[in-house]
């Protein structure tokens, strides 16, 4: 059995652990120096800017496009397994444009997204004022509405990922600070404050940590 050790259990580490938990022949252990969902994940806004971002090609866009599609299946999948609701905003993202150059960039982007099978709506200032009367739009040239971008509650999402991964056999070691990592011919040796771990593969998802 392949032993995989993950360092870091924010939303990235928890997601990787969840996806790996469905693969046969893999034993996953996750180590995090905190006692739960803390760090950057606990402070994140959970905004997923895929279509509305300026990335239009290459690996950066491919990853964003894949993520857009995956989250719309991942959230209901997790909610069913956890028997818990995950706050997930499907109302899209609205970006205000006050700069002429950026407004032109978004107009060009809307055409590119249409050719890629995605939708971006360009709203004039009058349309913006009509649909969002609570906003101060005097300085706006217009706005871009992306109905297919999303926002999720990152802390609750991460808690659900951990819960399901645990149900599938992933081991989580919280409150363990990694103090040394050594790569050898036969794998990796990871040392924490209290014990030592052997692994065939090590994934570092500790962010700024």
C-alpha cells in the first residue's frame, strides 16, 4: 500500500486528502500544526473567480475552468455524504469597472469567454443602476456579471472534506508541528514534535506555514 503524508490541512490539503481517499491502495495521513480549520482558510472569502478572471489560456485557465465545473458537483456530493448544508452562492459575481482600459479588457474578455462556451454579461451604467439600485455607480463605466462564478464558505467546506475523508480512512493528526523532512532512496521521513513518520510520497500544502 502506498503511504502518502500530507503536511497542512487547510482547504487545499483537505481537498487533496478527500480526492485521494477514493483511490484504492493508498493510505493517507494528514498532519497540521493547528487543532483544526485555522490559518488562511478560516479568513478566506471563498470567492471563486474563474470566468471573470483575465486568464484565458494555458494551465492557469485550465485549472480555473476545471474548478468551476468540479465545485458544482463537489458541493452536492459532500452535502449528501455529510448530511450537512454547505453555504454556496450560485448567484454569480459582479465586477464594477471604473477604468476605461479595464472596461475595454472586459469587453474583449466577454467575447473570448463566449468562444469558450462561458457567459459574461456586460452591463451599462444604466443597467447596473436599474438592477443594483443600492450601489453608487456614478463613477462606473459599466459592470461585468459572471453568472457561472461562485462563492463558498471555506471553513464549512473544509470541515466537510475532513469529515468525509475520515469516514473513508484518512488519518488526521492535528496539533503536530513538522520539524524535519528528509528525502531518501526508500521514501521520506517526516519528524514532528512527538513522533516520526515514514511515507512513499509527501505533499506539502501548508501555505505560508
